[in-house]
């Protein structure tokens, strides 16, 4: 009897699809058996529970849809007073047009070709609103001010003299209006907030129902009370930890290393718990609830598992076809960014950014407590950025594909740092696919991110990882680096079989250790796998995310 998965796909169907995907070579469709790693064959047998490779086949907006919703134009920014002369402040007009689209229940706000000066944040706070330019090479928003000037100094909730604009906020900011207003009010009041799904003090939630024990990879859970659950509703799965840190150990795959790791002094890490995972309900049948994605972790009674409410999400919103150019100012010393930041999605679900370039920014594209979002055809260019891409504060199931980080156009000032494609803060099941990185690195930034994939990427590995020591390990379990081309041969954060527990490095060219700071957090056998070392592009499948998508068709 075939095992039935949550989507109605049988094991037999999966294996047939996997064989076809893995066998297809780049030229002629010829199978080369030596190029199909054992890890891929194993994965196709247990795609939702493989110990080293996470299932990310539904990452991204609308479960990885190749097309975004096309909404009718309901507002042209010129009719609200925007002028493409490069000198008139068009931010008020653009924001009025966006607000009008929100009042209309959604739609597209169009920006024609030209350069529009903006002296304020562009805010998308209503669902189903799309801001669309004429293309990243034709429509430019020229931002004259930074977030410190526009909103205020933003200190760190963990103390010190750091600027939180070094990892938060954007000059184009997609967040629910009420959430954005509460965040900026807290910043102005200097009561530095939590930034996630449950409010500034993590207290804006209520229990919908408790959840019975279940295993990682399950699509269906059993709940005590289904009366408040409806198909299509977005809920949070909330998992707390116990005094022995068994949840954090589970995120690391378990075993002697995590058991003996000193968790007690990792106060920044423990502040990220409970783990909050947003997910839509697909079906409710009695006490059985089917989710649109499989469970990211086990659900155990000692973690007080429950489905809860959250702040109202932003959904169905997007930014397309434009360049955001910040005023050309020198990059600031590390962690003292003023906030010449690009595009940020926050408390957003099923939202997207497509064909957008950011230029001369402190930080490029951000995912902050954002889930199931897609960044496609994005580029970071100009004088150099601290975080070209950042993914933090419990961001899950996102897709960043066809992305580019250009080489910097100005030398890095003394005291600055470059990271790259960042992930931190218990963020999980995110994918970076088909990238060209002229600088930077794979920045696992402490805070125990786990189950993330980087695949089919060319990188000049010049950056360093960040993260406070109190934020805990660089890696949890099920990190996968698959088909990675390192142009300068630097091993740091690329070849992770000696760094990440229960993880995989497959199809990477030969690299060597130099000028790096990454060291293992855990002792003993990491149960990490290395295959097809010394090769790139010959590995089949070439792109792990695309192959996982194909399994579910």
C-alpha cells in the first residue's frame, strides 16, 4: 500500500518524478549516474523527514508559485501629485496613492518611467496592494534621507550603542499599518520593541487550541478544539522550550554535541523562544487539521504546543519593477548604520518583490518576521552594503531566487563589515537559489537558524559572519549547500561538513581555509555529509529547490 502524503502525492509518484529530475543533464538530457549523489536518492524516499536535507519545495509566495497575482491598476502616482523630475518630493503623493488603493480593497499603484525623489518612507500597509514601476531600469525612486532622520535613533533591545537600523527597517517598508505604527511609536519613545508576529512585547496573541504530539514532516495535526479554525486562516504554531532546552537541542538534531553545549548563558538566543511558525490551514475535518506545509519540527507536550492568533498579517502585497537609489553617503562603521536601507517585508505572508534593484544602501532586502514570501530578480549594487540580504526575527519558508550582489563601487571604509545573504534568529526553511554574488558570504549569523538551503549560487566569498556570542550557534540542523561555485576558493561558511550539525554540502568546488572566523559550535560527530566535493554543475539535480518543487507536481 503506497504511503499517502498530505498533498495527495504517493511515494510511487515521488520516486518517478525524482528519477526524471535527477537523470536530466544540462545537455542532451543524458543521465550520468555518478553525478546523482546518494543523498538525493535518500531524500526522495523520505522527503519530509530526511535527517540532513530539509523539505523546502513549498517555500515562497503561494507555495512557490512562478507567477504573482496581477492586480488591476487603481491608482497612478502622477494623479496624486508625483512628478518625475528628480527634485520634487513625491513621497507624499506615492503614499497617498498607496493608501487609496488600500481603501479600495487592493489593486496596483503604477509609477511611470523616470526619477522620483522621495523624502520619506514608502509604506505598503494594506493587503493586496502592489506598487509597480515600469521596470528596474526605467523607474527610479531617489531617497534623500535615512531612517534615523525620518523616524529617529533606534537602539538595540539588548543594550549597547548599536543602531538597530543596521538590521531592520526599509525606505520601502511592507508591514501591516497597525504593526508599523506600533513599531515606529516604540522607536520614537525609545522602548525598543520585539519586531515579530506577537507585538512589541510579544504579548499580542491568544490561544486558539492546543495541539497533540506529532512528528516533523507531518502535514496533519490533531487539535483539542477545532471550533475557531477555518480553511485559509493564518495561524501561528507556538512552541515554548523547557528548562533543559530540549527544543533548542531538537533544532540542532540532538545528540552529544547539543547535549553538552552551554545553553544557559545564551540569553539573546533564549529571548527568541517561543518558536513561532505562521502557516495557513488547508483543511479541517473534525479534530484533524491539515496544513499547507509540513511541520518544521516535532510537536512534543513538553513544549506546550498550541495554535494561536497574531497581529494582523500583510498578505498579497508586492513591489515590482523599480530601482530604489539612496543618496550616496559613505558606509558607516559596523552596527552604526543610519538606515539608508532598501526594501523590507515585516509580518508579511504571501507577499513578493520582483525586478527591483537597490543602490548605495546600508542594507538591501530584508525579511523580518516574514514568511512565505518571494524575492525574485533582485539586485544590490553601488558603494557596498552591510547586509545585502537579511532574514531574521523568525522568518520562515521564504524564497530568494535569481538574485545578484554586485561588487562594490567604492572601497570599504575602515571599521565596516560585509556579510552577504544573512539568516538568523531561529529562521527556518528559507531558500536562496540561482544567485550571483560578486562579494559577501553565506552569513549564518548565530541565533540558531536551521533547515535552510543555498543552491546553484556563484560567490566570491569575501564576507564574514556576524552575531553576538549570546545568540548561540551559527547553525542548527538541516542546512544544505548544493551546487555552489566559490570563485576565490575560500572555504569559510561554504563547505559546512565540519561546522553544521546534521547538514549537507553537495557539489562544491575545492576550497581551502583562509581569512575566516567560523569554528564549530558543537563537539563530536556532527553527522554532516559531504558529497561530490571538487565538482560543481555536474551534480544532478543541479538546483535542489527546483528539484524538490518537481517532486510535488
